[in-house]
C-alpha cells in the first residue's frame, strides 16, 4: 500500500514533466533558403557553431531549401510548418527587400516570428584577381563605354539587393541600370563560382560571401558599401563613398521562426540567442565569417525589421519595383 501511494504521485510528476522534457529536442533544424556556400548558409552555420555544447541547447542540423531568395522557404513554413518549435530559418536584408517589394505575395513582416539578428554585413563589388579593373572608377568608366561587354553576376533577379546595389552605383555614374547585363544566380556561392569560370566579369555581393575567395587570392574587392572603411581583411579596400559614389548598403543577417510557434518555445530561442550573443567567443565567430556587431533579438528585432522593410519599400519605389497587392 505504501509503495502504491508513493508510485502514483511519482507517476503524475513524471507525466507532468514529460512536456517540458520534450521541449529540449536532441536536434533542431536551421533552414537555409539558398544553395550551399552563400551568406544564408554561413548564417545557419554561425548559429550552429555558437549553440554547440551550450547547456540545454540542442544540436542544430542544416537543411537547404533554395528558391526566390527566401520565398520558397517563407511560403513553406507559413503555409505548411507554421508551428514547428525547433525549426529556425535564416534571413538577410535581401529577404527583407523582396518582402518589401511584394515578391513574397501579400506577406508582411508580422507573418512570422523574428528571433535574432546575428550580425551586419555590407555590400561589395568584386572582380577576378586578374581583372583589368583596379577601382570602382575603372569599372564604371568601362560600363559607360560599353555596358554590353561586361556581365554582372547577382543573387536573385531584377530588384534583388545585388541588383539594387549596382543600379544605385550605375545611376550615380550616369548609366541607365536597364543597359546593364546581369546574370541571375541562386546565392553568393554561385556568383563567385560563375566568376571563376569566366561566365561573369563582376559580382555584386557581400563581405561575408566574398571572404573565402578574396582570402584565397581568387577575387579582388573594388569597393565596400559601408559608411567607413571596415576593419580586418578589407581594411585597405576603399568605400564607394571614398571613390565618389554615395552608396551605402548594410544588411542584417539573422533567424526567424513560424508564426504559430508557441510563445514559450519562441522565448526559449530568443533567450538562447541572447546568451550566446553576449559571450566573448561569439564576437570572434562572427568576425571570422565577415559579419560586424549587431545584437537584436525578440521584440527589439521585430521593430527593426518593420522599419527596415518600410525603408526598403521607399527605396524600391525609386525604380518602380514595388508590387502593390
């Protein structure tokens, strides 16, 4: 009888504890909405590395779902996987630009849950290491003379952030962006592979995506689109502003989740990223992949995203790129 009295409360306690235990899976998923090798891939790998071995943090496996610079992953999560408590999705400023332009349909920033911004990246214009173009002026002069001769690799299509960067630079150089020859590719990794193969002569890309190729001596950055020179490996590269082109293009990189993720699970992930972003080793990991400091999570990140989408929409309207729904 005594054993029976002890067993029932113990069983009840275990049953009550079971849901809490289930909230800490052995493995969670980080969905990369592009092919391997680009900055979206690096974003998930940074999260994976930062969470590794942390008390209570699950392992993070990477899955790839390319298409539409985030559109396929967005619609898959929002329509089919809305409440998965341990599925994270990488995003970038490019995703937000497409959202602002209506390329995700009627979607708005409030359709998903924004978890963490892991860092800030900056646009770059890069060429092969043996390119005759030694500066942004050289490139723009060549484009003015014969825009058909130079093929520019970009991630996405017309209106993507890579297109916008070149369009803004071209307009300041007195070139109609519609005269430029672009090749649409899926992710930054493909851009640099295409440039190495000689299919494109220039890429409009980002610091994090260019690092592997500049470090190996296969590519040269002509300009960084930051407000001042960047520290580290690109310290000797002038900004576009220094070269007479007033174009600055920062872009956030981070993580979001489905709209129906329970509040407790959402807050659990927000707190996990709060902890790792305050750790000294995270700053080192972030710098290694070419990202610069930004620590925004949860509600603060959500406010930032809303403001960023509104600003991108205003910028895109200059080129008649916003699809009104």
